[in-house]
């Protein structure tokens, strides 16, 4: 219910939110986090293995070595 005090109108939380709290933000964050993790896994493991000059054998140590040479 809404009340008026000192010229101000105060509405309780249930009336202000129309009684609904669906939790949509949690679902959006969950789906976004899972999508981000899958994209990173693809970039880290699948894409280097598909590179034509790698021969399909491209370990994490080689990736780090090549990355440090690239940024040096």
C-alpha cells in the first residue's frame, strides 16, 4: 500500500515491483558466462589445432612460447 508522509509518497516493495521478481538477470548472466567459457575453450584448444601449419599437434607450452615471441 502507498502512504503519504510529510508530502512524500511511500510505496512498499511489492507494490513498486508489481509483485514479480522473475530473476531474468541471473539467467542472462549464467548463459553469458557459459557462452564465454565455450568461446575461450574453442579459441584455446580447437582453433590452434586446426591451423594449417601446426600439423594438428599444438600443445599449451608451444602456444605460450609462440605467444611470448609474438609479443616480444
